[in-house]
């Protein structure tokens, strides 16, 4: 009987070979993968799930942000809409097109307000198998803070001090969730303008002023402390000054999961305002390089770190399982055994782990609001009704003006009792009337 059983096994092997079916007594990776995909369809679905493509939005760019921005907002990827609204709004402000800037910022901030925790692409990005860059862009805390800051400036230009103050407070709120509490809500100018608006509205803005004065020390590492002036309720011309190129993002790490910031070099360190015989020195109040690199707790950083660990672990587990399975499957040459079955199971598990690892996408989102400034600052004075010519110079470390950056602005004070807000950037068009 034993000989008869062995004969049946031998015959079944011969039949299998005649039908082109090979035994798993030797390691054949390619055949194993094919076998796994045939026998285990879920593996095939997992393997090819990353191959699906989404429709591409192709927009021809000209290099002119006020032409490219509206095109990208209307025709580009929906997930990048807020990013282009940010960029276009900033460019519009520097060309004196403040109504256009308001339009884009209002829509962007409305999307920010409605997106926290609800956006489907944001939920996908928190999963292991979707890239963070596939989510709807709303920006890092410093980018969202600047969106609120710009909108606050525009509200102040329109005489809506209560709405301006709300925006400055929102800017600080965006920076409030820091792992290191030392850097939570540490912007200078939003707090300072919050208190100034409160003072002009008849309230007590001293608490906000004290916060701004405290932050002026921590927000300027390695630089002299700025002396923020006491509030002057009769100052009716307010200068918001920005200069230097802001930070841009890049990724590092084995899987590009670590978000980093590149500080772009610039000789600009300060500004100088001259008008009606008045000379105002303008030192930076806030440094966006500092704000970006001390951003503190950001949920996606932790998710991306977990993704990277998961990707590495599944890849290693896959290697171990495949090697172990190959060894076990190859130990019993010429005959089937329990080791064959265990080895086959390990091989299949290894293939699955490698597929899962390959499908994991921990890459950080490096989309950047790339036309932000490095520094923002403030100055104020009192001017009578009428037109006044203001000259704004941007200075290097030696205190000299940078050639070709001087701006000439006509400030039209129509009502001395109302504030005139003058926005000027080192990239502003000139001359300009505000």
C-alpha cells in the first residue's frame, strides 16, 4: 500500500510537469509573484492600485503672476487653488490692486475656515497610501497667518478696524499650536496692530502691546531688540512695509518625509521712510524664516513620520519573509513537506509586504507660497489733508540704500481724522498712489 501511494504521487508529479506546472522545490521569484497574483487577487489589486492616474490640469504659464494666477485658479488642479489665490493676492497688493487681492483672500480664507478635518483629500493624505501633496493646500501656519495678516491690512485700508483686528487675532491663532510653547503665538506685528486697532476703537490695547513687546525679543534671534512705539491715537498714516524673499520648502529623509525650509539670501535688513521732512527708521518686526522654522506642532509631520516608519518596516518585513520562505521552500528538494507550505506562505506574505511598502507615500508636501516676504514691519506718523510724496528706501547691513529698490508713493490724505494705510514692498511697482 505504501508503494502504491508513492506511485500515485510520482504519477501526479509527472502529470503536473506535463501540464507545465512546476514544483516549489526551488526559489523562482518571478514565477512566485505570478502565482501569488493569480491565487490571491487582493494582492493584485493592491499592487496596481497606485497605477491609476488622475486627469492632469495643464495650464500654459507666462511668468506674469497676475496673468498666470487667475488661469491656475480657474483651470489648474482644484487642490492648488488656495495656493494660487495666496500668490495672486500678494502680487496684486504690490501693484496697488487691492480690490483684486481682497477677492482672492476672501475666497482662500473661506476655504481655510471650512476645510479643517472635513476635506476628503486631507483625510486621504493622512492615510498611508496617498501623498500629502494630493490634499487641498491651505499652507503651513506661517502661510495661513500671513493670509489673515494681509486681509487685516486691507480691512484697515477700508476703515473696518473691527474686522482688521479680528484678522490679526486669527493670524496669531494660526501660530498658537506649537509643540514648544515658547514659540506659540509669537508674532509681533499682528499683536501690535491688534492693540492699536483696539486703542483707536476706544478700548485698552495695552495687553496686546505688551505681548508684542515681549515677542519682539524672541522673534528676533541674534538681532537687536526693536523698540515698538507707544500707541499714538492721532497718527493717521500707517505704513506696512515688507521686504526680502521669504522661505521655500523642500523635503529630506530617506523617503523625503521630513519637511524643511530654505532661507533665501538677501542683503535687505531694514527700510527708511522720508516724507514732509520726517525720517522714519523701519526695522523688521517679524521674520518669516523664523516663523516657518519654529512652527511647532503640525499634525502632518507626525503622520508623515509614521508613514516613513511604516514604509521601512513593511519593506524590511517583506525582505525577511521572502528570504525565510525561500530557504524553507528549498530545504526539501524533490519532495513536498510542511516546510514547503510554510515557505510558500512566507513568500506570499513577503510579496504582500513589499507591495504594501511600495504603495506607502510618506513624501512631505513642498508646495510653497513662494512670493511671501522675509520681513514685515510698521511705521506711523500724522499728516494733514492733501497729497504727500513718500520715499521708501530699503537698506543693507551697512545702512546704505539698495540700488533700484527705492519706492516713490503719493499718499493722498483725504480726511485727517481717518487712517490712511500705505502698503509698500521692495517688489512694489513705483511710482504708486495710495
